[in-house]
C-alpha cells in the first residue's frame, strides 16, 4: 500500500520570512521525457496548501521541482541587475520509498539557494 507523499516549503533567507506567492511546478522524469504533474503557488507560510504530490499519486521515480524564483524576486523588489542571477531553480531528486514522507524545501536568496531532504 502506498502511503507516502511529497511536500515542499520555500523560505526567503534574505528577508528572513516565508516566500509567499512563489510558483512551483512538479514534473515526473522518465528517460528523456518530462511530464508536468502539478503547478502550485506557495501560501503565506511559504508552503503549498496541500501536498504537492499527494498519497494517491505518489510513486517511486525521478521527479523535478521547478521553483519560479525570478518572478518572486521581482515581486519582492529583490531582482537586482538584469539579467537575474537566479530565475528558474530546478531540483531533480529521486523517490525510492513508497511509504515515506519526502519533504524538499528551498532556502532562497537573490544570489543563492540550498535544499535538503527534510522531514
């Protein structure tokens, strides 16, 4: 029985707050193909209102979260000089445990980011 799910969270480390209003796209990767599964926007807490990959859709495989950081940085007046240093931030990762909760947060600033497998 599959019970796992995927969540994400975006924190604006330059401003010290959650990154609200940031668009995130989740895709499943298979070979050279890329299938968009969902597009969501972060809420006031920097999270999506529901798991970005809920239990019914959760499966082993390779995925990519694409964070539209540039739009968020422009909206919060953090874009700096054109062209943006960070615009679209893709994070490709694997899901190997169908029963686990995978949490892939993004810590974002105008000139850098980091991620990790959270809990």
